[in-house]
């Protein structure tokens, strides 16, 4: 991973954690009640969900032989922070930029609609796995219940939000590839959200 990419991932993760901390604390009206604990909990849960989600896209794209690197979107991060003062977050921090490239023998690894769909699907699925892991943690270690419950909720929200079938969200690419897989995945996420 290049220094620029690592730096942009770190900035995006920190801004998202701060935005969620502010929004979930009531926005600008709750700033006086914002605690270090709330920010740390967001950093663990939101940042982890965001980082693993993006790294999932990056990993699968690279396995298909594509160029893949995260690039932050400053305006999206600014919007997330601004909206958090009103008590909610619309997160568009950036994305993993993916382009096909040739291998050592000059063969191009094309990004088919199926590969694009699979690359997009992995991010929300990672958030679901994290939500389940946080839920298990809350039962295994009840003292960590607050952070575990928050982690489960945030990661289910990230999974569901990213499955919305509108560009540039992951769901639009999954929907374009296979509507049945999009529907089954989205339905499973909704059911899990209600259960967890």
C-alpha cells in the first residue's frame, strides 16, 4: 500500500468516526455532551467497518488482476461532517478506484459485469460479518455490550446503505450484474438487522 493511499484511508476513517460520533450524539445540540468514549467507540466500530469494507473491494479487484486503490473524496467527507451537525450522516468518503490492466504477458484482465458485481458485493458482506462478530462479542463479553451493540448496528447500516441500487453505491453494480443476488442479499441484510 502506498503512503498516499494509507493517508487517505486514515483521514477518511477518522472523519467518518467523528461524523458518526457527532450525529449519534444529537448533532450540534449534543456537542457539549460529546465524550472521548463516544469518539473512541466510533473509531473502533465505524472506522473498522469502513476500512475492512474498502479493503475487501481492493483485495477482490486485485485478485482479478485489476488496478485497485482507495481515493478519498474531500467534498464527500466535508458533506458527511456537515450533515452530522444536523444529527444524521450521508457518507460518501471516497471509493476504491478499479481499472483493468495487463499482466506480464500483455493479457488484459477485463472487468466483466459479473466481476464488478462480485467486487462490489464483498464490501457489504464484510460489514455483515463484522455485525455478526460484534453481536457474538456482546454475548461472550457482556461488559463490552455497548461497543458491541453499536458496532453491530453501524455495520448493518453500512451494509444496507451500500446495497441501495443507485450509482455509485455497491448495490447498483450488484443489481446490474444479477437482480436475484441483489434481492437475496438485501433481504438477508434487512432480516439480520431486525434480528441483531
